[in-house]
């Protein structure tokens, strides 16, 4: 295959790639424009400036709950109090590994 033919083939492939990417960009822009017109957006609404976040935190006793509209079935249950959490003692303390030298 000659260099001229290879060069022409690569130019053709680059032109096709540029056209495809341009069409994808136009499609993305039109989808975003239709979402703005219909009021749909992936961004969360900004909080009102009149909302006092410290007051809300005090009212909820320091518990920050996720918004209910995100996924109501997504809940994490706290660990049971029956079991205990294993604590690894630091080196050199009673129960710790005496052979480990801290850096």
C-alpha cells in the first residue's frame, strides 16, 4: 500500500470520526436543552437562604437524614448491640504485639 493511499484512508477515517462526534455533541446539547425547557435537571435544588441549617440540625438532634425522594428503600440498619466490636490494642500496650516497633 502506498503512502498516498494510506494518508487518504486515514484522512477519510478522521473525517468520519469528526462527523460522528459532532452529531453526538449536537444530540447531547438538544437533550440538555429539552430538560431545561421541561424543568427536569439532574442537579439538586439549592437551599433557600432563609433556611437556618444550624437550627434544622438542632431540631433533628444532630441526625442528618438523606432526602426521602432519593431512594426510600435504601436504608442501613445499625449494628446490633448484642455483638461487640473487636478492638486491636496498639503495640506495646497490654494485649498488644510487643515485637512491633512504632515508627
